[in-house]
């Protein structure tokens, strides 16, 4: 019985060394040094090359090294009978909370405009009409663990928060919405829109011209979910027309963002390199090892993914 770490660009050696340190009795291997493929029962994976997972016929559980699992489903040969457990980690949640609060507050305090003024040596302390936090409406697309935490944190700062999700949620202090009418209601009032949706066939391309056009003029966008949620040319159109004032993007259709991509130098776009929040091996290995033990004891696995829903 062996555990295979398949995370080609994510320092698999670090994951393997934490696993070996905490569970010296386990046979931990790093792809592509797989050894006998029939021995592989557990895979610890991030962006595995297509077709690899299907080649392990005794594979029982895949531990996704991120909250999102779309990196697994893009493999056309993904073995759908295998259980997936994804990371649910307080540090990952905290990292996303910090990122969202940082950029929401930056927008709320009009920092992009103040940055421009500084570059022109302009001292204008009344640069715009300023909203109080309880006058600011913020919309969050996606009320999973990360979206719910961000919604509560923003609400604790007195912002008016609406959240939208596929299934109806009840979160104290948050207006929870669902369906197309719920989405339109959220969009009509949100001057800051945050995307924390899972990437599925229903949400791919959701950040498009039609959606942006429903926001109040001059709204702000924060996308910390997946690059494929966004129709890139629609964002540029809406930034250029003033329908959107500024966008903060942590995720891109192609990562790393190609050097020549228009987003890098657009003065209304802030680019961060998919590091809004990063899975921390120091905490996540415990979750993986606990789940391996649960599997060995024939107990239910925690944080499993519903393959049908895609998250
Ligand atoms: C990162 O993008 C994650 O899914 O955790």
C-alpha cells in the first residue's frame, strides 16, 4: 500500500517530507517515481497530468491539495469511481479572508484613485464622495467555506453583504440568494463583486459582459476563484467603458499569466499570482493522514467532493 504525491509544480518533495515525518510507517512516493502502480491506493494531487490517475487501478482516494477540484476534472480520463477529499483548512480560509478584506477595503477607501493622484503629485483629500461601510453593498458569488467566511467578515465590518449560491444558504446577517432572480437582485445593488465560486460547467464564463452590465456603473470586481470564470475581453470592454472601475484578479485562464498579456499593464487591473491563499502543508498533512487512517478503519472520509456537482 503506497501514497503517491503528484504535484509537478508544487514542490512535491515538501509534501512528501511532511508526510514521511509524521507517518514513517507509510510508503510515500513522488510521481513520476511511482514503482509498482498496483500499490498506489492514495494520491495527493495538484494539477496531475491527464491520464495519470486512471493508470492506478487500485486507487481509492485522491486528496486534492486545494479547495477547488476543477484541476482534477479537466482530465478526460479522470477515474470517477475514486473518492475525492479536498482541503478544508483554517489557514486557507484565513488567507482568503485576508485577501478579500485587503482588496475590498482598498476599493472602499478609493485607493486606486489615490495611487493615481500620488503619481501625479496631486493632494486632493476630497477626491470623491465617500460611502460609509453600512452604505456599501457587496455581493459574493459562492457561499462555500471561503465565501461564507468572507461574507461574515465583511458583515462584521458593517458592510451590507449579499451572497449567491446554487443551493439556498442561511447565514445570519447575510442576505442569501439563489437562482437567476437572486443573482440579478445581488448584481443590481453590488458596487463590489467578489467571485469565490467553484468552477463547473454552469459557472464557467459567468463573469461576462451581461453580468457586468447589471452591476451599478463604476463597480469593482475581485476574482479569487478561477480564471475560467472570466471572459477576459468582456472585462477589458467594461473597464474601458467605465462600467467597471477596477478589477483585482488572482486567477487566470493561463497560469502563469503570459508575459505579453494585456492584464499586466492595464492601469485598472491589479494582478496577483494565484496566491490569494495557499494550502499550507504544515496543517493539511494532518487532514490527509487522518483520512487515510479513517479509510483503513473503514470509517467515512471527511471533506469529500460530490463528483456530480463538481465541488
Ligand atoms: C486554490 O486555488 C485552491 O483551490 O485551493
